[in-house]
């Protein structure tokens, strides 16, 4: 087990820190893997329906965030009774050391060092409890996190955005809001924040003036360390009666921003 200093680093988000992980085969309502990573005095957990971890950079599997488990459960192997949560049989598939390099609300990077599972992995939140687990580019991850002697607490990577949106006029969706020469915006949202709140805080537009249309579209983004991840795309309708700030203006989508700026 890790010592008290590693536990303190985990509790206060000081990176990197050494800890442990376990992958359990869980035959409950359906057969799946449970990935658990020791973080302080609890074990944050993900259920992986595919019952395998990716081994190539282009592979990405759904990982559903479940409740934090007590540390004692990381060594559990046996039968959970029918009247209890997660009823079914549990067996340990792999167990070993783990290095946590970053742990954000939407993005986690770890190196797993088990008997069957080795390498750098990223967990990326899509929305609510739905995450992706992906196998990172091992050579590039090693050069960033190990070969360059990363300073504790340093954040070397941009957290991949999980939300992309554009804003249009409610009465005429052909008119797109241009804000400081941008018409498309990206951000990271989690289950505790909403797109309306982000727009209100960033652009000072009242939620009462915002109507969000979920296009239900996902977009694949590429990264040097993460082969691809999913981004939700939204169209946001804005009431016509908002007072535009100095750097806000409506433009026609058929016109380029450069054309618009040359006309102004």
C-alpha cells in the first residue's frame, strides 16, 4: 500500500502520485469490468461494459462512472448477495501499481502497471456519468510525463473539450453570433455545470434569453496523445432583444468572418 504522503498528495491533487488500481470481472446483470483506482481513502470506479481495456490508440470504450467504493472492495473476490447493490460474482482480473498524472473533472491520465494491463490510459468524460477510456500514444506520453521530469502539479496538456456550440438569432437561425471574431466555441462541462450557466458566465447573456437545441451530434477530435475523443455539438438560439456588447455582432453564415471584418 502507498504511504501517508501519497495519500496526502491524492487528497490535495498534487501530481504525479503513486497509488493502486484493480480491474474486477463482475458478472452481475451483465458481465463487465470494474476499474477502480485508489484516491485517498476511497476508490473511484468505472464499469466497462465491453469487459476489456483498449490496447491500441484508435480504440475507445465506454466507461460508466459508478459510486466511489471503500478501499476494502479493491481486494474483494466472491459473491455479492442478491439483495445488495451489484449482486453477482466478482473476481480480480488484474491488480497493480498506478501512477496518476492528472485528475480533472473531465479528464484523467494514469499509467497502469499490472500483470495484464500496462501503459498510459486516459479517461474522458462525455456527459454525466458516461466516460471514454482510451489507450494513449505511449511514446509521446512517456516523453511528456516521464522523460522530461514533470514538475509536481504541472499541467502539460490542454484538457480536451467535450462541448462545442454556436449561437444564432432566435427569429432567424441564418444569423450567427460573432464574438471577437469567433462563431464557434468550445468548453468542458460536467454533471454539475450546464451550457446555459457557461454562456451566462462567459458572455453575460441571461439564461432567459437562451434556448438550447441539442443537435445530438458527436464529433471526433484528434490529439497527439489521445487518438480521438467525442465532443457534443449544440446550437444555441438567442433572443433577438438582447443588447449586443461591443465585440458581439450578427453575421450571415455564408459570409466569412474575414469578409465581415473587411466590411465593418
